[in-house]
C-alpha cells in the first residue's frame, strides 16, 4: 500500500530526529569517493603493461650498457669526498676509521659508499626506483632473530637507505662479491663465474617475484633452519657447516650476552667497562655531570619511545637506564656518534642493551632525491621497516642534543638480537658462491617489495645479457676501487 502525501509530510514527533534521504545519499557518496580516493592514491600497477614497459626500456638503456665504466687513474675526487664526509664526525676517532679502511681494498670499499654513490650517479639507469639499501655490500647481510624466535637471513645496514635506482644496489653488491673474491685470492675465472651466477640469481629471483601475488612477495623470506633442511639455494655441505657455525654464535648473541661482555659490577652497581677509545662510558665523558647526563638520557628514552608502535611502548617503559657509553662501530661508520645503553628490567639479570646510532644525510641524496623525512633517524627506520623481513621490535628514532648543544638525529635498535654474519676473511669459493646467492635473493626481495617488480623483471628478461654486463662492471669497478685505495693510502702518509 502506497503512502499518502500526508503520511510522508507528517510533522516530527518531539525528540524524533528526521533525516533527509537525499542528504544521506549525498553524504554517503562523498564518503565513498573519499575512501576510494584514499585507496587509489597510488596508481595500481598493471602487470602486463609493466612487463612490456620494462622490456621496452632495453632500447633506451641496453642491458649491455650496464657494463659501462672507464677506470679513472690518479683521480683525487674519492679522497676529497671522504674528507668532506668526515668534517662533521668525531675528529678524535677518525684515525681509527682510516686504520680500518687501510687494511685492504675490501675494507676500503666497505667505508667508501660515498665515493661509489658519486660514481653510480654517472652510470646508465632505467629510472625504475626502489627503496635502495644504499650500501648493499656482501658484509652487510646476515642472520637475525625474528619476533617469533625464528632465524632469518636479511640485510643488516640501512644507514644510507633512500628511494633510488635499483641498479645502484645491484652494482654495489656484485662489485663487493668481486672484491671479496680478490681479497681471498680466487682466480679471475673463478671470480667471474661467481659474480655472473650471482647476477643471474638476482635476475631469476626477480622473475619469480613477478609471478607471485603482492602478499606472497611481502611474506617471502629466507628461514635459515628451513634452508639448511632443504638446500633450496644449492648450498654445499661445507657452506651448510659454515652457516650452522654462524647460527650457533648468533643464538648466543642477545642482550644478556652483551651485558655480560660489556659490563661489570662496581660497588653493587652495574656499569659499562671502559675501553677507550673504542668504548668510553658517559661517566668519563661527562665527568662530574655524569648523574645529570643519565637523568637527561632518561628523558631521551621517553622521547624515543614515541617512535615505537603503541603496543611496544609499554614494554620499553618497564626498563630503566643503568649506564651508557660511546662505542666505535663498523668501518665506514667510525666517527659517527654511536652509543650503547644498558637498561634493567624486572631485576639485574633482566637486561636490555640498545644501540643509539647517529643518522645523517644518505650518501645517495645528492644524486637521487631528498628524503621525505626531516629526521634522518626516521629515514633509516622507515626504510628498514619497508624492506626488512624481520625488523627488531625496539627499532625507533630520536633527536639528541650533542655535548655542544647541537641537535643530532639517531636511530635506535638492539645491539645484539641473535645477529650473525659469515666470516669473509677465510671464506671458501663454494661458501662465497652460496652466500652470494642468498644475498642476491634478499636484495631482489627488497626491490620487489618496494618497487615495480614486473617492470624490473621485464627489463632483465630471460637471457644472459644482464648477467654478463654486471660481471663486467663489477670487474672494472673493482679495478677502480683498487686505484682509489692506493690514492687513499698515499693521502694518509
């Protein structure tokens, strides 16, 4: 029975809310459009079109062109860039940095990311951008403990992370494999084969990721225990033994072990052992102001906690600072301000050791783009969270005023979190081959998660042109690295 005009136009009863149907429809339409617009903020990637676009890029940037590099003899630009980078570092620690970089062409390469960033900006690029690691050399990959207690293989260092061309990461990584092989005395033929096969594995991994769905790519990871059982990356028995040895060490690297190694009990209080210049406790740097410094650090910790997901803030709130020290870390990072903080939880045996590491402008920024984050600590953490399979639950960022009052950006993570790395000083040929393949898969995974994996796969194709070009580039740039290394040594005289 139809309603009469009188029924539809009846006056509202006291307390009753009358709603105009047309107004409701219009509001719903606006809401729907707003939601649709939010989810369509980034254009959906079309797989067939992306594969075709990647393939078309071969005409603009032939894969053979990726081999291009002419070794510059006697150049001083590299040394100048290093000096420029060191101008804002702790000057008293620079001699340690130089000493570590001077050990070999390999250690020099590890500390010379800024030189290669400058050089890579002059090499051919497809223009496809991903979240670059920025310093993806082979020593920056390793084993980590996930929040679920599993051991995974992943990238380790994100100090230089930034959106940039995917080729830059690949070239830095493959060159490091070549240089590592030289450092171990492998023949040119052996090195060439390892680097070429590693490039091939990166290419094939990207093809595989292109065939997977978005969630499948996101959840993919190298589970170390499953890897050893399946040998899915064709690890030799010798490689498996080496990885098992590394796992054994990693399992024992946690905050309790870090506290046991780095601290001692004095007058009933736990404090960090002084070992200058590598480890200098805050009490020695601050003198009589040591107690005030620790109180200040308590405020810093509260500020850092705000960068953590809400559910983890209550966890960090259950700890209090015991001691803090400046600690020299790495090779290229020496001279940056880095601290370790020992915290106590439920009792003196319940310890947490955090690393607070300075973050400055990425070496890629002058050649790629400015970071969207004004805080470089956040730049590192956001890049890490976007790419790493199993991030540390305590990773966050904070700004701390230096001793002279100058604010510095830092990122925070656990010092030891079941971390382990393969010893490259005596790595065998087969072990290097197995490790390099694991790294290649990991790098391809990082790029597939954060860039257009279909377009990269389309460019790479199924032929060996890319593999050969990358092996050629790695050899040429390793020669360049040796020339720069000699120039660096001369500058230290």
